[in-house]
């Protein structure tokens, strides 16, 4: 394996690690939660549902709760379903 091949592998590994770090980061989760809140509040206000700013916490909270429980589901899936 040449030095160029090793460098390409190292660069790829660095990109994969950065992507994984982003996927599991709180910054990503909070950004998605913020966007979810804004869209839900706008929609609820547009269709005339009462107290849209408070009601928009429901889908936002659901999203955040789902991100917390995914690690448990992932571990269960890895141990019991995904078998290489």
C-alpha cells in the first residue's frame, strides 16, 4: 500500500469520524429542535390553533425525547437483531 493510499484512508476516516460526531452532537439536536419549534409554531398560528407558541413545544419535545431513547433502541438492535 502506497503512502498516497494511506493518506486517502486517513482523510476518509477523519471525515467519517466528523460526520458521526455531528450526527450524535447536541448542537445538531438543538438546531433541529429549534427549526421544528419555529415551523410548528408558524403552522399552528397560520391555521388559527390557540396558543401556538406553547403548543409548538409538543412536537419539539417529542423530537428531543426520541433522540434520547434512540441509543437504547440502537443498543438493543445491535445486540439482538443486527448480526454480522
